[in-house]
């Protein structure tokens, strides 16, 4: 029996309709978009809005910054026993339409040598790790075909 797949955080992404998307919320009053989602009130200065609607975010964006993580990440990231942990690539991406920066890990095999500021990347489904018979799912960033060096 294969492990149950569960999102590491409910409501932050979806693959409905076969298309993987990050999910944010948008204030109906001023149009401010939030990720991670905001479900209580708009945080935009001067807006007292409390009606926030779930919205799918852009699938693509441009690398704003990146680094290689050479430390064990804190919870909720499972890093396994000492011998199993591997460094990872962390990418900050400015989403195309929303003009907001979203942080995430690079897809498996993506290293800092494959990236450049301004490069186009896309969000893809990923696996954070295995824990208690469950596969914890998340999102990853990967260069758009033809962009990797």
C-alpha cells in the first residue's frame, strides 16, 4: 500500500483540473492579493475589507533571488536522520501577474548553477518528505524549458 499523499499546509495549493496552482486570497474591496492566504481581513493600509476570495495565483514568475540551503530546515520540513539530509535550492520568485514574491524549494535536480536572477520559472507539484506513512506534498519551482543553463 502506498503512503497517503497530504499537503504540508491545507489550502495553499491545488491540482484541481489537472493544473497545479498556488492558492491565495484577494480582497474584494481593494484587490490586494495574499500568499500565504489571508482569510480574516485585508492587511492593505487604508482598506477595512473583510471579504476575501480564494484565487489561483500565476503559474509562472521570474527568479528574484536564490540560494543553496546548507542547513537542516526547521519543522514542518522533515529532514530525516542525520545521514539522509541533503542540501536544497531555495528560490524567491516574483509572480507574473501578482507582482509578489513567493519563496519555495527548487525542483529535484535544480541547483544554483541552473538559475539566474530574472529567469522564468514555473510552479510544479513537489514532495517535502515522508512522515508517519504519509507523503507530505508541497510546491517546487523549476526553470521553464529551455531556460536552464
